[in-house]
C-alpha cells in the first residue's frame, strides 16, 4: 500500500523565525526609529559654548544679550513703524489741509480713498510674510518695501483727481502691508514669549507716536507752507513725509540684522545662546534655511489651528474699533476750533496712549496675565464712545476723545503679543 507523504508547511518568506510578519516588524521598527529621533531632537543638548553654564552664569549673559539686541533692533523698527503709520494715515490730516477741497471730493469719495488702502493691505499681508519666511532676509526685505511705499506716499502729492488718488492709496496699502506683520514675525524670532509683550508694546508705540507727530507736523505745514511754490499744504505734507521715509529706509539697510543664527554682529557664544534660548522657550529653532520652510506648509499649519481663527476674530474686532483713528482729526474738528488748533488737539490722546500702552504691557509681562490686560482697557473705550455720542458739551466730548485712543490700543498691543505667544514657531506658521 503506497504511503502518503506527510504534509510539510512551506515557510512563508514574509514571516521570520518567530512567526512575526517581517513587513509589519520593519514598519514598526521604522516608526519607533522616527519617534526616537523626534525624542532625541527634543532632548538635544545645549550648544558646546553654553552647555556647561550654570543658571547664575547664564543670567548676566542673557541680560547683556537682550540689551544688545534691544539697542540694535528696537529704535530702528519703531522709527520705521512711525513712518509706516504716518504715510498711511496722513490723508486724515491732509483733509484739513485742503485735499478734499482741491480735488473736489465728496465725503463718500474721501471715505472710499481712505478705505481702499485696506483692500491692498489685506491682499498682501499673508503672501508677504510667506515670502519673508522663504527668503530669510528681513534686513533687506523690510527696508526695500519701505523705500517703495515712501515713493508711493510722496507720489500722492501729484494726485489730480479722485481716480488717481484711489489708485495711489490702493498700491500704498499693498506695499505697506509687508511691514507690521513682518515685524511681529521678526521680533518673535529674536525674543522669548515672556519678553515679547513689552517689545510689541515698544513697536506699536510707533503708531501712537506717529499720531502725535502727525498732528504737530500737519499743523506746522498747514500754518507755514500752504501756497508755497504754488502747492497747497496737503501736497507738501505728502512730499516731506515721503522723502523722510525713503531716507530712513536707506539707513535701515546698515542697522537691521536678519536672524540670530545668521547674524554677524553677535559673537559665536551670543549666537548660540540667542538660538538656544528660543529652543528652550518653544522647543523649536528660528529660521534655518529655505529647505525647511515652504510657502504652503506654514499656511496649512495655521489653517488647521483653531486658535488662529479665534484670535483672528479678536484682532478683527480690535481693528474695527480702532478705525476712529483714521478720522480722528475730523472727529476733533467737530469741537469747532480752527484747522490748526484741531490738529494740535489730536496730540494729547496719542501721548496718553503711549503711556498707558507701556504701563499695561509691562505689567502684563510681569504678571503673565493677558485676558484682563486686554479687556479692561476696552471697557474704558466703550464708555468713551458712549460719552461722545451722548453729549454735545465740549469738555465731556474732548474727555471722551482723550480716552478713545488709549482705550482701544492699550489692550491691542497685549493682544498682539498674546497672538505671537499662542501661535509660535515654526516660523513658516
């Protein structure tokens, strides 16, 4: 009788000697390797020049580093922002200096010229920051856009019609949009979260200082240059401020740095310390190269973050309530004084705003609290708007005007720092 050969199971080439799926094991090993690599990156040691420093040794070094960075960065970026805000909002002062009369603008046409700037501003903000993140050269990019907007601002003096003014204002907003969001991103690449609030306040003080200077400059030009060489005062206003903007931009090329890792005026130890303290604060480095940063990677990260949408709504409401500054000289003129006196009366609210902004931001950084430092000034702003609408007496109305600007912008600056803290690195985001 023939014997039946015993069944012998053929070894599966996909299984190893322990019966495990080799492909699965390889995939599992690869995942574990990636996780280990990520953990290793998170636990990366400090750079060699600073890893042996104690906390006591680092404190004076960090203090000296912050002071060096502050001196190099802050005066220039504040001065640039003063001109950014002056060139954007000087149309409000130009209205009292004869712009509306000479170009035969109706109130609706003037308001359209005022608003069209923000259309260009909105279109360019995100693309500009994406481009800045890609090139990694703020020391070249920010002064260059400043020269362009200075030329456009000076060209406003040549406007002869409503259509011409509309076109100039649109392109002015398109170019100016690069500066403020670029500056916030720039600051967040140099300072830790606990340092950022006060530095944002210093930056935004430029906007408030510009409001004060705008009134003084406009009053001087309106009083002394109206009709000089056949030009109305409002044309001289745009020419003078535009030329000043271009001059400051050329100076900025020689002063502004790029990022800590690529800055030549820091020593090697200072570069390592500046970079490492950012990694300690957030867990990620600043800009390192274009291969790590893409245009759309940061956009995807931002769109997927629900906090971004909430903070965007917060910022929208702040900006909407702050639009009173776009018409502030006109608002003050309703008190019934002459054009020059009205321009001078716009100065004190901005001076008060600078003081309250510094104090509020300093206290917010010191305590680490954000919510009440944002909302309490807004309660004052609401009260100011109600008083302005409810009375016709000169004293209470000017008191309300004194509180409008500080009420809005005192909390706004803390909100900007909160946004930079809440939506931190990577820079592409």
